[in-house]
């Protein structure tokens, strides 16, 4: 009987380990237009990183995109916005009245990166939004550090 219990515990722990590993994964951008347009300047960030309200603000004002004019034709902008809103994260714990605009200012981001960005890493990576600088498979939704 003890062996069965031990085997069950090992199987459960293995499942928990797999679930933990999955936390480093995020559904990548699958819409070809969103991927192409967003990737012109930076990696196309997974929609699940932010809630729908954030994407509405960010994609809704591409002519003033973080200090840059990233104009997208209105039909394309509407299609990209629709994709991001439909695939947005839940925004648990985030204000729906004042949704965040920067992934780098979210508590989970800060918690994961607080100690990872040494002066040397910052010089190598260059920008906090250069996910692929530390996570080579980020465009595929895999954020494990190689």
C-alpha cells in the first residue's frame, strides 16, 4: 500500500512540475497581420500579457505609440485590435478603469526580472522589451531562459 501511495505522490509531483514548466509559456501571436505589423519594431507580444483594456488603449492610438508614430492603416489596426482583445489576458488584480500600458511595469514582470537585469545583461539586451535577448524562443511563446 505504501508503494502505491509513493507512486501516486511521484506522479502528482511530476504533474505539478510540468504545470510549473508551462508557466514559462504563453500563447504566441498567431494572427499573421498582427505578427507582421508589430514585429516591424519589436517582438509581437503575446496578447495574454495584458488585459483587453490595455490593448484597446495601446493599439487604439498607434500614431502616438510610446513616443513614436507607428501608424497602421485603419482596417489593419481594427483587425489587430480585434485579435488582441479576443486573446487578451484576464487582468486579474489590475485596474480596469486605468489599465496598464507597459508590460514592464506589471507586478509579475517586475517579480520575474528584478534581479535578472544586471548592468552586463542590460548592456547585452539593450531594452526591457527585448524579450528575445534573454528568451531566444519568446516569439514562439516560450519564455524559459536558455
